[in-house]
């Protein structure tokens, strides 16, 4: 795969570009994006070799779509329209159902592979791109059977070469589960940040008291609203369900406190402690 | 300060013992605790030099009380009863109002300094003790004026020698603010862990999808229920207030989603993004 076009040269697109270039020094990485300044930044950081436009994907062996999920839904059919018969298109979105749906009847559906690499940080843009980001990270592939076998093989070789662990899942299961282990965490973090900032307006000193525990729980509140608003919109029903369960659990905890039922509060925490074992290996 | 007695040789007591011993090689660190096995572990880890009992604090130059806050409230008057006139007693509890209250009329009140070092990890016990844990960390001191000047001076020299930044606050303000930047984070994390674990009962694969963002937001759910139940009990009113505000913010977010008001959701996140600047320097 010589000619690689990355649409969206931010955290995920940029990190993929870096690792792929390192493993395939002969490839040429082209960057495509709405903002010339972002592309210039990616060029300066040597994340991409050249700037390109959407028309150029006709020359692509591989197109990586790493833009907000609403933009992916809009753009993906057009990209498939433009590519050659042998090209592979992958996306990296945090939702999978709407993205798979929009191309389900596209004549080039078999050139597309839907994926979600579970990797990233709370930062965004080309400067957030990291070498080796995907080593040991899970990449969830949806509807693998809908991609032509030859392109599946190429894609998997590439993913394994940059260290990814592969898991297969259908788009609906992906969106349901990811709401729990990713989307809900972002909301809990944003609302925790909001609750404390609201307080802080009158109490500037409060953050002097914040330690690493607070920093850890609000880390995701630094995430990009441009990226996350469309994720919540596309995964609305699942996210609302997780949010309701979370609010119910918090309300129950509050009631236990109101009723001075500290034995029950102890047990709530004790029963959740085994998250330790579950999280082993995730850092 | 030669004879130093540490009551509770866990994460905080053990870390203080390590740093103090390093800065004062001539001191002798005595460990006191309910469980002989914990003391033996601390001895094996060279966190303490010798085991001791509560009766021995009569020989102390310094007593560090680093046990759950309910135990501190029970034990602190007895400790003050037993010490010599020149000894300093400090506690390290996450709540300050009840602890200050229980000794306010004690004849040896001036031998006590109430503090809360904002440092720690989600782990507990002697094996969780870390050298250098307090470097650059805030240590909040309450009611400093109630401690005799000579002992204040000794304490501050010691705290500064192990790298702490000192802040002064009254116990009520401490308990109110710490509810926001620490206690609420723990509840948000525990309930997030609970919400996901409840789901996981039927869906073992879900944690294969968890990334570093989830790990970060549930990190505090590994914390010790023995330590945290009494903290929530002592800071009940403040914690319930923060919890109500947090639940209201989450409920509002859910309503915005239900109403498809994604512009407002974008703004909720954008307005909270400046937590980036607030958290600079906290890791």
C-alpha cells in the first residue's frame, strides 16, 4: 500500500500515519482536511508527506477516515464513489452503527472496513499524534464479512504490524458496550468538571486542594467537543440508557448517605473494588 | 525529633515514615497498629524500625496519626492524654472539622496540629507507601494558631524538608472544598465502576473494549472502603450537597440529549474544557 490518504490528521489519524510510515518507509502519506493550517502543522511535524484534496483519493491504495463521526457519515459515500476498485477505506470512529448503515448498499461497500481503535488521549490535533499509540491496544472491527477478503487481509497485516489486538463485533453491540466503557466516562468527567468549576467561581482557592485523584477523574473533560458532540448524537439511545443507570446509582448512594446507612455504603464500595482485577493490563 | 511514632503504617503513614527517616537518619520510627501482620509487613519493608504499642507514645517526640478518620476521632484524645508536654501530634485525615472538634477543649490541644496532605494513590497498606510522595504536594493545615508556636515551627520545618507546599484553612472551609475536589470524585468513580460492572455480569467482553480513558475515570474505585466510609460519614452534609449538584448536572445533560439539543451539549463541554488550565501542574 504505497499511496495512503489520511482524512483528518489529528490525534488518531496522525498517530496512524506516523506508525504506518515507520513500518512502510516507501509509502507516501497524503493529508486531507478542512483547515489548511492543520495540514501545514501536520506537514511541519512530518506526520504527512504531502497535502492533498478529496479529489486525489482516486490514487489511493488506502484511505483512513479519522474525522468526527457526523462528518464520516456525510463523507464516506463520496469517498467510496471516488476510490479505485482496489483501494481500501477504513474509518476510526467511536460509533459504528450509523457509519455502517450509510454505506450498507454502496456498490463499493466491500472496499470499506469499519473499525474503532480503542486508543487515544484527551488531546486533539496534529500535535497530539503519538508514535506507538496502538501497541497492545484493541481495534474493534465491525462487519468484517462485508469487506472483500483480499482487503481484509491487507488491513489486518497492517493493524498487526503496528501492534493492535483485533476484536470482531457487530456495530450494534459495539455501540451499546462502548457507551458504558467510553461514552459514559466522558460525560461523568465533563459533569464532574462542571460541578467543581461552578463552585470555583466564588472560591478561587479550591483547585489548590485538588490532587491527582481529581485530575484523573476529570481528565476526559479536556476532550474535544467537536469530536464528542456527534458521538453522543449518533449513540443517543445507548448513552441515555447508561446515563440513567449512572444517575440512579448516584441517587441511591445519596439516599444511603441521607439515611446514615454506612454499612450499605461500605458494601457499595467493597463490591466495586474488584474493578482492580478487571482493569489489570489497562493503563 | 528522635522518637517518631506512626499510628497506621499504610499509604500515608508509611510514606511519611519513609521520607522522614530519609531526612532524619538518626530518628527511630516506631509503628503502631491494630494488626500485627501489618506491622510485620511494615517492618519487613523497612518502613518502621520497631513495633510499639499505644502506651509507648509517652516517649514520643512526634506522633503521626494516619488511620481512618473515625478511628482518629476516637483515639486522638487518648493519644494527647498519654504524650509528654513537648511532643507534637499530627493527623493526616481527609476530614478536619470533627477531628478538630473532638480535641478543642483538650488540655494538650496545643500539642496537636491538624493537617491534610493532598497526596496519595488508590492503593492502601504498607506496600502502597512511596518515597517522595509529598514532593510538591499541598499540605493543608487547619487551626494553626491553636498549636504552640515551637511545635508549629518544628512541624513546618519537617513538612518543608519532605517537599510539601503549605496552605492554611479553617476546618469547615477545608471540609466544604475537599468535598468537591476529592470526596465527590471518589463517589463518581465508584458509581461509574458499579454501573459498568452491573452491565458486565452478562457481557464479559465489555472490558476488552475499555481504554485508558475509562481506566482513568474509575481509578479511584479501587480505593479502600475502610478509609472512605468514615470520611463520607464525617463530611455527610457537604458530600450530599456536592452529590446533588453533580446529579443535577448529569440529569440536565441527559435532558439536553433527550431534547436533541446538541448545540447546548457542545457548549456544556466547551465551557468545561478550561479545566485544562485549572489542572496545569497537577498530575
